[in-house]
């Protein structure tokens, strides 16, 4: 019992939060992680919270860095921030004869300042005063925080097909090979910890998923839940239509091209997250979808069918390499009839007799529905006909309000 209590005290668990369409909700997930650390009962919990704040701030900083890269135009090679750039963002840079002073990123600097303050409080609590002993305590505590938070993330992502492969990123593998041991430089720099590398990779995938794939656009392809009301379904998909309206497509062709693109992306994500495919096929779709997510994350410009072509080619190559069916990814552009060509079903009816026939057919359908709602059976359908004035006839004799439950009850009685 004592061991279980100690284990519960030291345990930390993360869990993803989801949107109504089953995708990971980034903001809610970040808040859930924050709350889990807040509730964690450990001496280093306060320092762990500072490390988590730094991870979130660094993630936002990298997003801005990618956005600046996207402004350079398509085809520009993306280069992640260097250690020097990260250090400047965290702590700023003093002016020299060569370069001007640079202020730090406020949120990141504040989290790092609190991080150092947390260690000072921990050393005071344990009455550690020697400089060397403080450095050892800082490295030991940072090692523990990095290991525990990384483990909590790995356990959480193990349940998510589209991100579980992140357990094999180089930073995590290297950290596990060293049994979690970190250097003094890593404990001082913080942003090179394997925990932050894992969090950054995770955020890149799920953020781009929500932004470009699993957001409002995917709601247009939602399968209706027939056990819920039509009104709830319309509410759920309304975001998709609001998104369409916000794009202000110049032509119908632009709208069709965008829908064609999103239908393909929707398919790729469904395949990447499906549990019904073989392990080998799922792995292929997952790798391809990750590549798509990164491309969308790096390029903030609207994605196009042309931009999807390299992804399709990659999928075909991987399927061929794995001796799987590569023909299933052939995607010819949709063929649409010219706007001036009306199909027979949509030609305007100018003939009054034809219009009357269509109205009469609709009247019959409504009458049949009413009859069945009142208890009429399907046995009456075969002798039902339509009179000139649109009334329903049975066996050539006009029936009025008696048709329905009353007529059914009258069968077999003596008149």
C-alpha cells in the first residue's frame, strides 16, 4: 500500500481532448496537460510547469518562424531556428560593436525566469547552499522532469494512431539510450530537452491537422448520425458552409477544385487513422499523411490540387515499394458539364401538362405518406390510381376520409 501511494504521488498522466468530429482539440489538450501538471503531487511540479510553459511558448515561436519562412514563397528550403536564435529568443542579446541589442520573447523569457526561480526554491527547501551542489540538484531535477513529462506524453500518444510513431524520433530514442541522463548544458539550455522536441513534433502534427484538414472543411464530409436530430446535424456542418462563404470563391470552378482537394485530404486522413486496414497499409498512409501535415504547416498559403500532386506520387511510390495496390491512388480531375448544358432532370418544364403531371406525382407521394401514417397498409398500393383531379382512387371508386384506420377496421363486417 505504501509503494502504491508513493507511485500515485509520482505518477503523471496526460490525455488528449477531442472535438465533436473526433479530432484532437489543440487548445483544450494544452489546457488539460496544464491541469494535469498542476494536480501532480511532486516536489518538482512547479519547475515542471515552467518547463511546460517554455515548451508551449517555443512551439508558438516556431510557428511564427515557419510563417516567416512561408512568406519567402514556395520552394524555399525551411531551416529550423539555430541554437543561437533560440538562446536569443529566450534571454535576449546585449548590444555589441557589431550587432544591436535584441529583447527576448516575453512569454518565453518569463517562463525561463520562473524555471530558474523554482530551482532556487527547491535548493532552499533542501538547504542546499554550495554552488556545485546546486548545479547537481538542478541537473538531477531537470532529468526527472524531462523523464516524467516525456513518459506521460509517450503513454498518451500510444493511443493515437496518427502520432504514435513519434515515440521513435531521434531525440526520444537518444534520451532513452542514455537512460534519461542529461548534461549540465542541457539542464541550463532547457529547449534542447527531448521532452520539448517531442512536444514540438506532436504540436506540429495536431495543429496542422486542425488548421487545414480536420477543421471546418472536414465537417462538409461528416457522416450523419441518424440517432441524432436533423437540426443537430445541420448545426454540426454549419461551420463548413461558413468556411465556404468566407473564401469568396471567384468562380464555381474554384469552389469545385477546393472541394475536390478537401475530399482527397479527407480520404487520406481517414485512411491514416483507420483501424480496419492492414498494419503495412496503415503505416504507408500514416507516413504520407504526416508528410502532408508538415507541408501544410510549412506553407501557410492555400493548398491546391497541384500542391497535392507530390503527395499522391509519394503514396503511389510507397504502395508500389511495399507491393501494395498503387492503382487506387490515380486521381483524374473531375469532369464537369459546361454550365450552359442542362441535364434532362433539371430542364425547365414549360409544358403545362408536364408540370401538372409532376405536381400530381408529388401529390400521390404525399397522400401515400399520409395513408401509412394513419395506419394504411402496403396491400392497398396495387389498386391505387390517380383521378383527373388528383384524388386517390381505390378500385375505381373515389375514397374520402374513410380511407385509413376506419377503412381497415371496417373490413370483414356486414354492411
